[in-house]
C-alpha cells in the first residue's frame, strides 16, 4: 500500500506578517479597525528612537519640596526658575529653592516675562495684587490700576491680563501704566454663548484669547494710539484648562472641551481622536488641573481621568511624526517648564523634578487584534519573533490573547541583554496559545527597552461551511 500525503492548500501554507508601532497609540477606534502599526493600550513610551518604541525615561528629584501644592513653575528668562508652592513664591539657585519674601493666596498663578525698568517676571493669580520680580526683589506692578486677572500674556509691545470676558492691555512698552487714554485699553471678548476668558497666550506676535467654546486673536496695529482689534476665529473651539496651552516649535497646543488642538497662522486642527478613551474619561470636576509642557520637540499632556483627582496619565504627541504615545502614569504633575533646554515639572506635593532623568521604569504595549484579513477563519500561531535592544537589567514578558484581552496566555522567550540591536531573533513560541480567529499581544517589562519590529508566524485553517 502506498501512503497518501495530503498537500496543504495555498491558503493553509505557513505565513509571516511583520508589524511595527510607528503609528503610535490609537484607542479612538475599535481594535479591529486600528492600523497594524498602531497599538491600543500601554504606557512607558516616548519617541526618542522613532520609528521604534523606546521606553520613557523616569523623573529625577530636583531640590527640596516646597511643602504645598505646586501652583506655578516657570522661568525668569534663562536665569532662574520660579515656583509657587502653597502660599510661598520661591526661586531656584542651582537646585536650592529660596523663598521670595511675602505670603500669597494658595491658588494657581500665571506669569510672563516683560520689561519693568529691566527684565522682570510678572505674576498674577486673580486675587493678590499683580506682582513683578526682577531677580532680586518682588513688588506690586501697580497696586491701584493693574487688573487682578487670572491669565496673563505678552508680546514685545504690551502686557495683557484677562478679567472676566475682557482683556486689558498696558501702555506701549510700559507694564506699570494701565490707564492712559489712547495708549492702554481693553478689548471685550463677546461671544454668542457668553462666558469668561479661560486662557491667554502670546504666539506668532499676536495674543490668542480662549473661552471655553471660542477662540479669537488680538492683533496689535503697531501704532500705540490705535485700539487693538480682535478677530474671531471660532465659536465652537475653545480651551478648558489654561495650563494646557503650550507653544511647541511652530505650533500652539491646547485642550478643548472635546478634543486636543494645535494651531498656527490663525488656523487650528483637531488631533485627539487617537486618545479618545482618555478624553472621554476626563474628570470634569478636576479638569482645571489638566496641564501641558514641552521638551522643545514634543507636547506632553497631563490629564485627570476617571475617579482620580490629580493628573494621573501623561500623554505625548510628537508633531514631527504626528503620533501619540503614553509616557507615564501617576506622576500628578501640576505645572511644567522648559528651562535652559531641560524639562522640569512640579507635582501636587510641591516637589520639582527633572522630567527626563537617566533611569527607566516599566513599560507595556498592547497590540490591536490581528485577524490576518480573514476574520472568519481560525489561525494556528507558531511563533512571535522580536527585534529589540535590551541592555543589562531589562526584563521582558510576552502574552497573547485570542479573546480581545479577556484572558492572556503567558509565553516564554529567551532575552539576551545587549546595548545594541540584537542580531538574532527573540523567538517566542506560541504553541500554548489556542486556535483563534484573531490574536493580540501584550509586551511588558521594565528597564531600557527598544522594540524595533515583530513578526508573527501562523497558518490559516479551513473555514467550516
């Protein structure tokens, strides 16, 4: 008798599919509809080695805690950082925080650099008299006339302070003069839905003015005698947290009621769909605590989500690649600033940090559900191959799920440490994973880790009719 050997049909031949993560995070669409180069959940990533996923650097303590909530962290030119912590103002001298004389309301501040008989940092919180600090002493800007507004901005001609729905501006290059007719003045921001100004920012030589649901731009005329004019840009798009308004390169970023935006040249664009899950879960009671900052290249957005009462998730958007990632969790930052090319942030305990230190924490990435273009057919998965860089001390765990993350099968692999990309596969056997119509992977661990690419090997089974 001659043995019969059945040959596999072409569709049953072993197949290989490669995937990377240069598309970044996307939880704004069902997993099946996400692109193969996007992931649907995770944390601990940044874009330092794009297009590879690279683990985010952890923060490092900078100086002593101020003992109260961080109410401001900003820069006095390139000379000092200044912070408000509780009822105190302090300046930094190479890592030592020194009190600025006075006691102040325990509330959030806003600040801008301008000239007041020399370089000065002008500070306002909406309650105390508007202050200015010249690097040595703190004084009232003009106790009688400077408006006690919550938001402040400046261009190279004037300082602007918002009170209610009105933006006041000082006299031409004189931040102490708020009353001279045909020189100082004000612009009322009227909008159909009313409401007060929620943020100001000097950008592109103009003053961007936000309400919760509207945006306008104040143009100066160049003639100090002529009243400034406001051009309405939108009665739909506004800002709900002034601390999220951040200039990053050629763009201005901010958080609106339903999306994240960046703008330039008077226009704007919504970019928040890939992080829709987090935007929809913002704790509206504490939305004013949401904030943002930049390292000069990227926009970091700190959100208060779910039942949390402090910022609990730090997202990062890189405008060079137009991608979102999740940098870190539970840092509870309140303010941040880029000072002499180093990114600093302060938390709800008054501690200031270098946001990017030299150590690395934990990471996790959850892939989309891969159905290989044939969701009706079961697949038998053989191996997952990874190309990674994993220096000494890095750990790695790989898991797989065939029920959209309901349960995961923990897999085994051999991870050889190396400070360069490994020239051999990290092979993860999938023989313990049950047959499934689709599969997703969860890759996690700790330490410095670069994930360059992955390949999944599988065979498609016949479809039962």
